[in-house]
């Protein structure tokens, strides 16, 4: 069964762009990923101060999905959790979500939470007792991930609270491509200070994903190819900004990023010079959609999003990556799959958001075997590992699977895909004239 070599595969190493040593891509034993109801809150008695940035869906939940960081933190930290402040320019929304928390059994975590319009307000008014140990950043990505005033919350936090740990939502930023160097500068600042930092690519924490990693590791496999497909249910997407490239920077950067990240997690570093892509655009016959709930005529034509983006690339070790993002399905549920091929093996992850199933084909059997992972909660696993890492930096128990620089690389890949698709479209149009 074992192939090639007993050394870790070459593509499990990342060459750093910010001058750090080579790092092996981390993984977690899948048997150690437990849902909330199978774990107890962390031990100890001292207060654990957390600062929330953003009072939106990712932090407090929404009917659209299972995300809700506050809920997972309450379970992980138990009575130790104290949310010292909730920063959001929309103070009405912030007060509303806090009101609900104070009406519930988790009141002790939120009793003294202050609402602040921005970080400066918190810093100017806080007492030393309120110094945060961790900050969870769930503001929209256009307000972070750069060195520019008003969009540099990570740098500001490092200056005010040098020992703080950061949890940052994906994508690390959204902005013009020229700002990519800013995001690498933020990564360098975080790395230079050895700040504990986790980025919310929660699919890496799926049990199914860690099972795939284990199979690859145990059998000393080298990934040959990744094939990722992300087909969203567009009828359910009612946020006008999502349909506007000038606001959300397009569906690959905003949404497909999760699958570009998973592709990199298995395939290794991408040779960005090899990325080629094609798109089906809104003004082509095949790109007409009948069930959009947003009035697209209000969006400038040049900012309307593609219906299909299909990209391919070489990884640095020679393996090939393929990614397709599709805006075609109606109803509610997305259709997402990731296949990973290695000599003798096909590992196929299906439906990772709702009910992950892993299909495995391996040497000695032409049939696929199937694994399911009931009750898996990757949102809890990512928060749980983040807190464990803060509590005991040296222990094996806290394993961060997506650090800031790694996440910037995913952001860069998504920009490379968008740029390649737009270049291809421009070429086709020019030839047609
Ligand atoms: N990992 C996942 O599956 C997942 C799921 C949902 C959202 N997200 C990510 O979380 C982030 C937030 O998304 P959301 O759905 O919660 O958005 P949202 O619109 O529901 O909430 C964002 C909140 O941030 C506030 N805000 C705006 N500017 C701010 C600033 N400068 N400082 C602090 N707060 C500010 C807004 O007023 C709003 O209340 C995005 O990056 C999104 O991609 C990730």
C-alpha cells in the first residue's frame, strides 16, 4: 500500500514569503475532534477576557448557516468568559444582540460588555482589568487586513495589546490587488511578534478533512491532483453587495475562497504564474439567471459577477489543481465537492457544509468505501483549538490549522483566479471585434 518514500511529501512544506522557516502543514488526529456536547469547558478559574469586533452573523449566528462564534466561545470557556467589549459602528445592532445574551443563562459573560463604535473608543475608555486576552475579528473584510488607517485593525491591536491572540475571519481582506503587499505586511507583523493567530478557514477542521490528511500521511502519499467544485444556490443570496464586484470583489474571492484554501491545504503551494481561468459572464446567453432576488440592473455592468469561473493551475511540486465556482443552483443547499488524487487513491469529500461524506477508493478495491461524520462541528473545533493554544502555547492540544500568512496566500490565489478569468474574457472579446 505504501508508496514512494517515508519522508513527508514535498508539497506539505511551504516556502514562506515573509522570511520565516519552512513549516509543515499542520493536522489534527480526527479522533480528537469532538463536538461541544462531548467536551467540558476548559479548566481553571481566572477570568478570560475576549474582545469582539463585529456584531454580525458570524459572531452571533443567523438562519443562513451554523456559524456563531459567541456560542462556541461560551461553551469552550464556560463561566470564565468575559466579553469586555463589542466593537461595531452599528451600535444599535450591537446593543440588540447583547440584550438577547443578557436575557439568557450566559448573562455573566455579557453583563459588563461595553459597546464601542471603534477600537480607539475602547482603548481610551478601558481599565487595565479589561485588557483582552483574545480578540475575535468578524468585521467585513474590506475594513481589515491592510496597513491603511481605518482598515488596519490587526496592526492597531498588536500595538495596543502586544500579548493578545487574534482570531480573524476569512478572507483576510478584500480590496484592490495592489494591496496584497499590505496583507503580507500584516502577516509579517503578526509573525514577527509571535502572536497566536488563527484564520477562520473552518473546513480544515472538519473530521472528514482530517481523515483525508491522515490517509495521505499514513500511506506516505504525494497528492497528484485536486479537483474542487463550489456550486452555490444563488436564489438564497439576497445581499446586493455579494452580486457587486466593487463591493465584495466577486464570488471566488468572497465565497470560493474556502475551497481554494482546501485545495492548497492538500496540494501545497500554487505556482501563481500558471493560473489560467475562464468565466461565463452575466451578459452571455448561457449566463442568464431566472431566479435572482436582487435587482442586478442597479449594479454597474462592469461590476456584475460571473456565473461560472473555472480555473486550473500547477502546484509548486508539479501537481495540478482545478477549481470551478458556479452560480447556477436555486433553492437553498449548495453543492460542493473536493477530490484529491494520489497514486492508487481517490479521496472525495462531498457536502462538507451540511452533512460531510468521504468516499475513499484505494488500492486493492475498485469500489469506493464511504465514511460519514455525524455531529461534527468544525466551527467549535477551530475555536476550541485556538483557546487551547492560548492557554498552553507549548502543548500539543491546541493546533491552529490556518495561520495568517497561509490565509493571505489563499487570498492571493483567489485574486489570481479572478485576474486570469478577466484577462481571458477581455481577450475573447477583443478577438470577436
Ligand atoms: N467561515 C464562515 O463560514 C463564515 C460565515 C459567515 C461569515 N463569515 C465571514 O465573517 C465576516 C463577517 O461576516 P458576517 O456575515 O458576520 O457579516 P455581517 O454583515 O452580518 O456583520 C458584519 C458586522 O460588522 C460591522 N462592521 C462594519 N464595519 C466594522 C468595523 N470597521 N469594525 C467593526 N465592525 C464593523 C457591521 O456593522 C456588522 O454588524 C466576513 O469576512 C465573512 O466572510 C465567515
